[in-house]
């Protein structure tokens, strides 16, 4: 039994080959990017080391990449797409080499019945046309008499690879043309179905095709075929969902058959009277495409069994209707056991309950941006159902809207102060690149168990296996308990680092985005900047007291304790974000009050200490008015000799049992809780500068200033001024923030307001509707 152990050195050996200086690591080569994970196809890694979004074409020729796709067969197992000639097969490659000056001919004296060409596209494709090109030079000529057949790939025998073919072209007179274009379409059975963004007519501009056959009826001297070219709707992104890391989940098994590229497998949906509702019968799926796309078209493909050459599938018929939704992944609170908590919008609500019913549903979406699809069965009559869905085709023309590549674990060789991320990129208008990070010091391992034949099993199943059958146990590293979540995005190159630091380990996620599917950003390099940590083992911190009354001035004490090592540089600056203006700031080092230079802005307190601290405790005292519950006080420390090297503090470690060993991290150490914010209104502590104003320009009571606090909201308030008769005279917009001040300058329509009494109404939107406070103010001269 082989066992792979967790080894940071081996895991990060690739990193050392990147171009690195003492304080940076740079990723810029193809070899660098190949160590990252990315959604296959949605991210393109170029040989020169550039990274861009992957291109998804329209009007594509699926023969160009048919050898990349495989499918199961009855006799030969899994086979890949390709072309076979039953006569002169050695020259068959010439009919898809994109060269009209080469050609295929059957062997001399070949039997026409056995001289046909068979094309396996590797997967089911929605074809728009087939183009035949014939040579007419050097004693070769077009085939005079021939037919072209296509098949969607459904086998008509349970044990043989025999398919039902349909003739789509045959000559009716001797052919002399050098080029023949065969348009393809299908006639659906019904046109009574209704639904948004859906083709409603019977004729659809494509035909589902897996196999193509060119069958000559004569093989006279010189008869030749130069090229077979086919045109499909485009690249079907549904096929490669799993390659991009996407998923499909459902309440019924076999939903993954909807993207396997063959009609031999299908997703069966059966519901009796007890489970005919989609929730009870599991008749739904949620599809994660693995990246954000400009989705242009979705086709849901079903067909009656007899149309596919089958006598039965066990079930038949079509759906009576369905609901189709899409989202870009914007999160939203949702009480739903089926959809993920995303903000879905409807694509189409289809009613297919009236005859003649439809089997193929073609939705045109005009490049709607989305990553997740949700589908559920819908029947206005709530009848029991039985039908199969064969395949779902999803198209996205051009570049994806967003895709990301993610690094492996990057080991900095010890705790480092990570100062920033920069990148070199070409970002045309409408495109951008962002970077997210997460950091930690510890790695755990996740175990995966296998049989000797490579089949994965659970740990319990593995332990029950005979030893001769047991295979590998593979340990894969994963983030430990001390890792941060993904940071807020770095929106511009050179921004300060946004994850906790110093840390030894980190991961990066680089996102490429475009609003225009015809344009992609191009990433040339990403550089991680770091320095030696000011305090190698970190600075612990806590704030006291842990509770306060919202909106009232409260004295606080912020304690910082460095965990000293001999390599530490120490710090002489404390940068503390605060909730608004603060008062009464003082400083203690090792319990002794000292003088320090204090700089206070509207949301940050910066203290310059008189000396550097290596192991001394530092206490910052101040008075503040917290409004948010809870309010987090996350300080950073700095060294005046290295102004760009900031180090965040971490919560205090606690020794619960007094044995000298830390037992846990006090995760609430940096928070102040405000219990009284859970009740009461959104607008509080409202104060007006005066109830009488005199806007005469003497600088005394010329305007009205209303200050107030906003609780449990991030939106801006506004002041609306009314006459006593209810006529709206003025609107003063506020800014987002916890403490607001709105000012009315005493003007109405750019003129001083006439004397009188006015109604001032402060309004703010809330989850429950709108909250308002009203006061009367007089204007006098």
C-alpha cells in the first residue's frame, strides 16, 4: 500500500523556480501558470506566458476538434471522434485537412456499396449545414451520384452499434458542381407551446447530428471528394461543464446525462399522483457552468422514442412545461431547499400542455450574463408525467464574462509581512483584472482512499477491503483552521494587501473579467510583495470593555502585546480604525503613561510612539461612540523606518487553566458589542442646529443643520422639505455612513425661502419599508 504524506517543501518546490527577489515572487511564465488551477477552456494559457479568457466560437466546424471528444459504444467501448473511409482509408484525412487541393478517392475497382465515408463527430452537435467540396483538376472530377446521411446517434439495437440514419441529400442528376451546401433543419411536432425568449415555430435552424455518412453510388474513374466541412451553432459549453469545475445537482439521478454528448443516455423524469409536483418528484436541476458566461442560447432536446428508431425508452412523451432561471451568482437571502442562495431571474416559463406538443425548446437570450441555471418541471394541470430529456446545449459567443485561476499553496519560508499585490496587464475599456487572497500558517490534510484498480472508495469501505485489494491512500493538503477567508478583491495593481499578515502561507485567485464578449483582458504577470515581519510571531490585541451603549461616548482601552523573538524589528506606530471621531487619546507602554504624537481622522487613529516596542505591552486609551453591532477594532502596527511595512494584530490568546499554555484564541477580543441596537429605530439621536433660521447672509443661523445616527443600514438618508400644504420644495441627499449631517441652506428654487413654517422630513429606506423623522422649522427675517 502506497501512501503520500503531506509535505510543504515538495508541494511548493515549483514556487522556487519562479523568478524571485528578496521581497517579491513573480508569476509570468507558462510553467508558472500551469501550477495554478483554472476552468479548462474558460482561461487560455499562452506559450509566451500571457493569460487571457478562452474563446468560444459561433458557426464552428466540429470536425476541427472531434478527436478530443469520446463516447461509449456497444462493441468497442469508449471511442473518440474521427473519420473512416471504407475504401482507401489512408487518404481519408484529406477530406478534413482544410486544403481544397487534396482529395480522397476510393480504391480502383471498389464496390460503391462499400466505399462510403463515416464521420464520428465525437459528440452530439447541432448542425446548421454540411458543405461538400469537389476537385476538378488533374484528371479528377466531382462524384456524379451520391447521398449524404446523418444520425443523432441513437442505437437501434441493445447489443450492436447500429444507428438510424436519415438521408439529407441525394443527387437527382449527374453532379458537375464543385461545391454543394446542404442546409439542415428539423420540424418539431408542435407549435402550441408558449414561453419567453423561445422559438415558437415548428421549423428550427439546426439538426442534432452525431454521425455523417457520405455514400457514393458510383466510383467511376477520377471521382473524388476534396473536403467535407460542417457548420454548427457554436461551441456547446454544457459539454465541458465538469472540466471547468462546474457541477449539476438534482433531485433525481442521472442528471449528468444531460451533458454527456450522446442520446444513448438520458435523464428520465417520472412522477405519479403522489409526487407529480416538481418539489416532491425531484424534477429540477441546478447547473453551475464553472465560470461566468455571456449566454446567448439554450436548447433543451427531447424526442419521441419512435423518431429515434427505438421501439421504447421505457417511458415516452414530453414535458408539459417548465420554468428556466439564470443568475450570475449574486448572493441573496433565500428560504429555498432547491436553489442556492443566488438572485435568480426568469429566462422562460414554458407552457407545453396543449396539443400539438413540442419536443425541442430553443431559447435565444442575447448574451445574458450568467453562471448558474435552475430548471424545474411545470404543469398548469398538475398531471402525472413520464418523459426523458436527452441533452441540454448551452452556447456563449465570444469570451466568458469572468473566469479565475487559483494558485496552489505558496510557502514564503516563514512568517512574512505581505505588503501588496501588483500585476502587469492589458485591460481594454470594459475589462478588468482583480486579485483575491487568503492566508494562514497551518495546513491540514484530507485523505482519499482507492482500490488497486484506481476506483475511489470511502474510508469505511477501504477498511473493509482485503489487503490485497487495497490501493493508495492519498493525502491532499488543505487550509488549516487558522486560514482567513477570501479577501475583498484588490481592484487595482499595487493596492495594500487585504488579507491577514504576517503569515507563512497564502493562496491567490486572479479573476479576468469583460463586459464585451469580443474583448478580453490579457494578464502578463502577477507579483507578490513582502518583507520580513516586524514581529515574527505576531502582535496580540484586545479591547476593553467588550460592551457599550450604541451612540453614547464610552472610554476604551486597546491593549497590544508583541510575541517577541530575537529576529524582530519591533514597531513604533499604531494604526487603529475607529468608529468616527475620538476623544481623550492617551498612551501607555508597560503600564507607564508616555507622550505620543496623535493623528486622528474621521475613521482612523494613528499614534507615533516615543520609542520602538519589541516585547513591551502597549495600551491606547480613547473615548468613542460606536454605532454598529458589533464594532471591530482591527489595528495594525508599523515601523517608521519601513513606512510601507504594516502588520495586522491578531486576537489575544487565552490560557484558561493557568498552566502557562495557550488553550484558545479569544475570537471576540477585537469586538465591542452593542446589545441595544437590536431594538429601536434606524434614525436616532437626531439634533437640529436651530428650529428658527434666518437666511439673510449674516452668518448667524443662515442654514439648518440636522445631525443624527443611522443604525443597521448602509444606505444614505435624505432630507425632504415641504410647505405646510404638503408641496415638496427641496430634497437634500445625504452620504452613506453611520453619523449623518444634512444641511438646508434656506433656499428654495435658488432664492431665499419666504418667511413661514416648513416641514423637514428625514427619510431612510429600511428592510421593513421606510423610516422617517419629522420636525418643524421656521424661517424668519
